[in-house]
């Protein structure tokens, strides 16, 4: 299986979890803005640190299984993981958090 196929599977799963959380818990605009901000920070960190690790030759990718697009030295497939985690983790937190009781409201 190629890197883009694996990345798309994880992105699709994270998107489903985020959609379920949005439908069930109905998070506000602030939640989505925080998720977008965290995603942006994670993307910048991924570009910087993946490029440094690739430049240091800590790991290599099979070029035949990549799309061929890079941000600095990092392949675009590497950016699926921070996006997937930034979508799935807050959504899971919202779904698994106990609902407030009627008295607390």
C-alpha cells in the first residue's frame, strides 16, 4: 500500500470521528477555531522537524510510493498525520467526556 493511501485512510477515519462529534456534541465556533489553530501549528512543526530529520538522514522514504510533492524536505504525505490527530483527538475528547447533568446546566 502506498503512503498516500494509508494517509487517506487515517484522514477519512479522523474526519468521520470529527463529523460524529460535531453532530452529537455540537461544539461551538471556538472549538473549531482552536482545532484550526492547533492544526496550523502542527503543520508548521511537521514541516520544520521532518525536514531536519530527513536532512540528518535519520530515515528515508521509498520514493516510488510517494506522490513526489515536498514541503521543504518533507513529503506531503507526512502532513496527514498531524491533521488526522488534530481532528480526531479533540473529537474523541468531546465524544468521551461525560455529559453534564441537568442540575449543572
